[in-house]
C-alpha cells in the first residue's frame, strides 16, 4: 500500500530542474521546515522535482486544498507516521527474525491508531488522494485483519516449541522442511496427530559445536518464515516512511502558508496550463518573510515568448525574476503561489542563468565561464522550457554581450523556449524592441514622482538613461 498523496499512481518523481542557488530556494525550504530536518528534506526533494503533467499537478492541488482546510488533522497524521518510523528505527538489536517480529507487533498498534485517526476525519477530506488513502486504511486494516495478524505474530514466538516435518535428502541430510502450526492453546485440530516423540537428543554441555548446531538448525527450519516476516516488516516500514515524507511536504506547505498569511500576504491556487500567463500582486516569498512584507507586481504576458526587464540597479529586477521562477516552480509542484492570482502554461523544465560573482579559482575568463554555463543549459532545453536569465553576458563590453545574448534569445524563442531576461545592456534591449515582435514583452523598474524606486516592475520601453542617476550617485554621491 502506498499513500499516493504526491502522485495519483506509483510514478516516480522526475529529475530536478530548477537551480536552487539562483532562485534562493534555501529560504523557502527553511520557512517550510521551521527547523525540522525531516520537513526540510521532504520540501527540498519535492520542490526540486517539478511536474509537467497538468493532471498530476491538479492531484496535488486537491490534496493540498484538503490540507489547508484540515491542518490539525494533517499534522496529527504526519506526527503519527513520524513516531512510527522513529520507534521502528529503535529496534535494531536481535536476530533478523526476532527483530522483524518486534517491528510487526509494534506496527499493528500503529496501523490501528492510523486507521482510527483517518476514520475520525475522513468526512472532512474530499480529494481523491486522501479519500483513496482513507478507504485503503479502512478496508485493508479492519479490526478482524489486525487481530488475526496479532494472533499470528503471537504464534510465531514459538513459546511451546517448533513443529515441523522434513524428509531425508542425499547423505541423510534433512530437506523439504514444512512448518506446521506451533503446539499450544488454540492450535489447529489437524496437528493433533503429531505426537511428541520419545526420541531426544541432548547436546553435551562441553561441546560447543553441538550448541552452535541447534540455533543453526532452528534458523534453517524457519528460513521461509523469517524471509516472509522480514518482507512484511520492510513493507510496513516503507509505507510509514512514504507517508511521513509525503505528508511532510504538505506540512511544510501549511507552515509556509501560515507564515505568509500571518503577514497579511496573499496566496492562491494557480491556474495550471493557461497560455495567457498572468499574475496579480506576485511577490518573492523568501524576501517577504525576511522583511516582513512585500511589494507585489502585476504581469500580463499572454503569448509572450520573451519578457525583457530593464531599468535601474536595485530597482527590484532580480527580485521580480526570482518571484516569477519561484511561482512557476511552486505551481508545478502542486503548491499554492505567493500572489493574489497566478496563471501560467506548464514549463517543460525550469532553468536559470544568473550572473556569478568573481571566482579566483576559475581557470578561464568570466565570459568563457558564462558561455560554458549557457552551453550546458542549452543542452538540456526543449520546446516549452522556461529560461530565467539575470544579467547574463554582463562580464564583457556592451556590444559583445548584446551580440551574444541577441543570438541566443532569438534562437531559443524560435525553438519554443520561453525566456525571461533581466539586463542592463541597453543595446540588447533596443535591438529586441526594434524587431517589433508581438511575442515580446518589455518591462522596466518604476520610480515615484521624486525619482526614488518603488521596487515595482511595470510595462515600459528600454531607456538609454535608465542607469544615469545610479551612475551619478555611485560616482559623485547624493546631491
């Protein structure tokens, strides 16, 4: 049995696609985890594997919707699964057979508690993921089944000895062992024909070899039962592990939602697969949590293969770029999005190419390093992918950087790759704008009436004087 809360079936997660460093996802995972290493790992694993199937995304959205409506129940389920995994991990002493039996005995109580907890909350959950899970717990773990399992585990203690039959093999060796219901109260009447033999063998107290032979013989007789018990224990352990990790992701979502809404910031379930990409009050969640608030941006990018963002330094361009990438990633992980409204087509991979700081260990120049990274990214792109570029090719002069970037942008958008490009290269922005391509959207940083940045990104043509004020201030200081 699998929880099925992340995937409708048994499908495995696709490989990671987003560059966590560029999008600063560590802050997102920390907010989801709240210091819990297990929640951090679960959040990281899921968010680094964005989905591309709209049906799979919708499956998670519906599960998350249930979680947001029933947070205490979901936290209780996760706590129970975590407790079960922790208690099972403490059982590490003893032979394989006895260890498996102890794990299974413990699991019966844990499964009963899980079933009862799920039954108590089942009516409040509507998503296919939770309803299937709760139905499986109810039907597969009914009381008759659990009592029968506990009775069988009690018999497997073999407190009254082991009853088995075998035949003689080559060299009079024992072979073809068949285990029977052990003697004792309540045994099957069919085993009464097996009478206690008067033949006995007593191992000499000083014969170590004979003493070793007895447990070896016992292990040989119980080999099949031992394997079955180990397989069953592993199956139950894996179920609780999967349940803990899958619920851990949703508990992380609850933590993040509580933190954002606690600051009065909006969240929404995005419209998946909408070709008319749009957002209202979109913000970058990590920065919002760090500063206790956020400046939201609106976006209308229907049919835009290229979104080019220009404007002053420290005006919010990089933050806007990260907000777009993070929202796309969260949407494709089945999460809510930090915005009042968000709609976007599904991206077949989310990739980044951000400017790197100077690294003295580099064996080649910065431009060579940028080109090498871009080559690696391009090798992984496919039609429908999303590429986020932040000040790419700013390591060389404006003419050369613009030439390189223009060639790459035209080639990628021509192949169906969506590109969001933040740049201060006016020559590049001017060329892209001069093409008068309706599939290109140009945004710029906004300033208030006094010339100060509002940190909002608004529609606007590239301007050759966008950096003049910043450059003057940097060289001469404030007037």
